[in-house]
């Protein structure tokens, strides 16, 4: 079974918070001068092609989880931690055209880790995502979702939990303290039961020249160990029955 169901779920979620039953979220964001990055929608056929090529099969994967897309990388490609330069190496017919920014620092670091394992082994065992699938900008600058109103964060996190119910992670690795704290709150609140593994530094931090060798080694060692480990318990399921705004329209 492919994970393509994630794509349709994210498309429906975007519609729900912009023009659907929870459009008050999109309206509240606009009132605060915050725009939702729409690279996922603009590049949805590219996202589909990537999922078909690399996320076929439903074996539990190690999930690397960031906070949300930025203006470059996933904010343009619609694929977490991947920029057009990296995708040009992974899929035929992808290149940096029409003014799209090809290189992004976080994506370059992740690409170096992918290179170690090879794309097929990496994506057969690893799934890349963010706590919020969609990124945000305000006055042309990245605006992380943990700065949004708590009720909006709740809706975004419920969407993440449902994504994890489709992915069925072996373990989730947070990248950075903010992500780790967000995952801990979801587990404490009963919204998420997937096991959370050791925190890694965010790829953007890792990519600095003085850190890249040591951080790349740590990523490789951590992933190598977790790829060979059996799935942790408990298995991931949702605890959203009593939570508001949990459904996907």
C-alpha cells in the first residue's frame, strides 16, 4: 500500500481551513497578516510522483519530524526537507526553473544523509514530515506555527496525528527542542501514542560548516540503529475521539 492517501488528506485539510468548515482559521490568519505557503498545492503532481516513487509500501518507517516548511525547500516543493536541487537528483524531469530557488541549507544537509544510505534504502526506511505540513509567512518572513494561536496549533497538530495514523511510524525523531516539546504535549494529551525517539538537531543548524561532519555522523548512526531495530511499542493510534476539530472533512 502506498502512502498517497497522505496527499489527498493534506489537500482536503487545506481546503477545510481556507474555504471549508474551519475557514475561520484561514480568516484569522489573514487578519493577522499571515499567509499559508502553497507550494504543496502548486506542486501537488510533483508530490504525487515522489510518493509513488519512494513511499510505496506500508512497512513502519522512522519518521524525521521538523516544525513546518519555510519559504524555501518544502515551502516551494511541497515535500518536507527536500528542495528542487535534491528532487532533480531523485526524479526525472525536475530542475530549478522559472525562478524557483534550487538550493536550501536544511535540504542540502538531508541530501547528504540520503547519499550515505542511497535513496531507495533511505526512503524505504525513513519518512520526512513536519508537525505542521503547511508553513506560514508574515511580512515576507517565515512565521513558525508555534507562534500561532493555541486553537490553530491544535487543529494543525490533530492533522499531524492523523497523518501518523496513515504512516504508522516505527518511531518519531524530533529535530529541535520545539518539535520535541510539541510531540511530548501531544503524547501527554493522549492525541498521539507513537513512540518518540532521541532528539536530533534541526538540519538547518547541522548544515553550518563547523558542525556538518559531526551532525551528519550522528544522523547516520541514529538512523542505522533504528532502521535495524524492531518497531517500538506502543503502536501508533489516535486518541482524538474527545478532541474538538479532529475530523478530516
